[in-house]
C-alpha cells in the first residue's frame, strides 16, 4: 500500500467522545493534517479534541463555534504511531436541531 491522503467526516454525538481518526495498523502511522468542525446546529457550541493513548488523554485547546459556522480544531502535527492511539472529538451539549460534524484530513504512511 502506498502513502495516502485520507478524509474522514464524522457526525458528533453531543458530550460523548467520537473517534475521528482510528488507530493505525501495526507498524503503520497516521498523521492528522487538520480537523475542522461544522456546527450545523441552531445554537453555539464549544468543541474539544484529544489524542487517546490507551486511556491516557492529551487534550488540545477548546474551540468555540457559532451556530452554522465552521472552525479549525487542529492544524496538524498529531501523529498516531501505535495501535492504541486515536483522535477523538466532542462538543459541549447535544444538538438542538442538527448534529455537528468533524472533518479530519489524514496522511497515512503504510
């Protein structure tokens, strides 16, 4: 398998952490190039991003996003190089109308 750029759009589920970049396979690497959130709801939300390393969490700054707007959660540089690492996102509340989405751009090394 050759190196590849991968996109991953995921619906968020309120205050529940949702995996937006799954762990790479054994001996492989994934790098989060960017992660955007689309607040499709009619109210403002705050979003959180973290790296999960086997239940140890590395939290990144929260981002406030106005209703029906888009914002960048991460501009890259988060590397997953083990099968127990993933990137997760959540928002501060359950959506009033439409669930927000996270859109991750990933570089995958075979």
